[in-house]
């Protein structure tokens, strides 16, 4: 992990010239991006100049080559993971969704398939959850592993997962914080470079991306999602990695559960081959992409991936992984012992008909106000609260029948969560067209 901070000496720092260049729609050279981004990371270039530059990028965009250069500069701004001799390494990233417990299922599947997952994961922010928070539902489980143990565990089990270290792509950490307060987050080259800089610095040979599209996602339209997926695949390819992206629907939550312990319970039933269809299909599709990137035939890969969920091999990998990182592995076999908040309250259908819309963003925000998410980094969360989707879009409901169930702790945030869910639910008298989960693939 230890690579010295890459700090080229910048003899002719003329930041206003660089801002002017981007303001006028010109493309930067790699050296210019190094001046600006590494200068900012070191503290030599002030926030106000980088803010102006970010806004110029937001308005003028970047070429594919510039975006790739920016990503490489950011990836090179701190430590880089050296996964050394680990075989067939693969990383996975989701652009963030509601009820997205895919990593909990996919990573042990990949380990059971003979790939190596040595991965960094994040915590949840705003309405989207994070894998580390979900795994902390297992009492004792820790994302803090020293590098030698991390690599040894990845080699032995095929799966090790740590939290984001501050030294990995530090330029992204600083730039992201500035984007957050300058209205420059939702900018394609900046999102693509932010995500891919961390993936490149993490060292895996193959990266499988799940680009979420819809109401609960960064990318609201398929067109925008495709643009982001293409940009990230292009960056990875230029950097000599195998990158494949799957575009998936995030209008409605994935599976039935949103909230940390509830999602872990659903992930465990999926690892037993008893999960909801949408979640199972997505995990299989992502596993197929990872295997295909390592040269396997997709049809055979699909059969092999499905088998890990029915023959117990993915579950066994997950159990070994939880135990190796200090977690209470008995909870893997007795998921009913996970801490789930005791309060229950249902949101019912206002009329009989079919569920037409069940807004993922509303569900994510409901979990947040119940106490299951955080508005700011570092806030404590309640792992036991959440929302269960009892009826998915397209399903028939009777008037007054429960559609959503809230799991709350002593009524905290209950009324606000109910209001959000009622607003996000629409029932219609005609069955809506079924929406595919997998919208497209880019590789
Ligand atoms: N996730 C990231 O890591 N960066 C972005 O810019 C957006 C989502």
C-alpha cells in the first residue's frame, strides 16, 4: 500500500491561465492537470481557484482523454494498493442505490468462483447505504485490517474487505468535499474520474460497475447512465484494466429490504438461494461479467454463478469472511438474531389496483429519518431500523392492504418516514408495463 505521494515540482504554476483555458472550452494537458490537482491536494492551490475551475469543467465538460488523465492524476495522488500475486483479482462498484445489498452477496459468490476480492468499501451517506455499515450489523466485525492481514485473508478465503483509507486517492477526497459545496457534484467527467480514481488506486485487474439509473440514483435517465458507464469503461481501458458496466434500474428499491440489519437478513437468504428474483438476477449478472472479463464463456459462467447460491459455497465463503474479520459468524446461520428494531407500522394502499410507483428515493429517505442513515460523515446510525417493501411495482393490492412496513425504534422519525413513503407510493387501476432490471451493458 505504501507508495510515496507523487508530487512533481511545479515551476510555473499559473492557475488563472488554467482556469481561463477551461472557461474557454479548451482541453488540458496531463501536466496542467497535475499542476492543478496535485497542487490542490498539497494545499498550494486555494479552494477559491479550484472552485472556479470546477465550475468551468461543469459548464464546458472534458474530453475522454482529459477525463482519463484527470483520473490517473487523482489515482496517483496518494497510496496505491499493490495486490501483488493475488490471482484473478476483481473489484465491484455500485454508483449507489436504495436497498442495494449486492456486494454482500456478489463478493462471496466471486470468491466461491475462484476469483479474489480484496476490496475497499464505503459507508452510507444521505439516502444510499454503504457495505461497511451493513457488515457492522455482525457484532465484532471490523473493516480495520492491517495490510498484511488483508492480503493474507484475500489469499486464503478469496475475500477481504476494508474501509476507505484516507491515503487512497486523497485528491478525490478533497475535490469531492469542494464539489459538494459548489454545486458541481452532478458532472459526468467529475463523477467518472472520482469513482475510477479510487478503483484504479485499489489495484484490481477487473472492475465490474453497477451503474444505477432512476429516481433513487445519481443518474436519472438511461442516456446519462450510459454516458457515465462509457466514460468509466473508457478510463479503465486506457489504464490497462478490464472494466465492464451493467446499467440497472433504481426507480424502485432492489429486493424487499432497506436498512442495515434487514438488508443483511435478505442477503443471507439470497446466499441460501432463497432471495428475491431481482436481487438474485443482478448478482448473477454481475458475476457473469466478472467471469467473462477473465475469459470465461458467459453461458457456462451463468450456470456456475447460479450454482454458488444453491450449493452453499457462496454462503460458506461469507461465513469464513465474517469470522476472519472478527464478526459473530453464528449470526450467518441464525439471522433472526440480528438486531432488528421492534416497532412496526404499515403504509397501506389508498385504493385497490396495482402498485405503479414505489419511489426508491422516498424509501432511502425514510430509512434516513428513522435513524438508519447519516446526513454527515461520522454520524452514528441505528442498524435495526428500515423499510420492507411488501408489494413491488406491478403487484396487485386491495384497498387498505399493507404495501410497506416500517421498522422503527420507539417511534423515532416515524411520522416523517410515513409521509415520505405515502408521497412516494402510487396505485393505479391498470397493471403497469413490467420494467426490466438490467437496462444495458457497456464493456
Ligand atoms: N461516487 C463517487 O465516489 N464520486 C462521485 O463523484 C459520485 C459518486
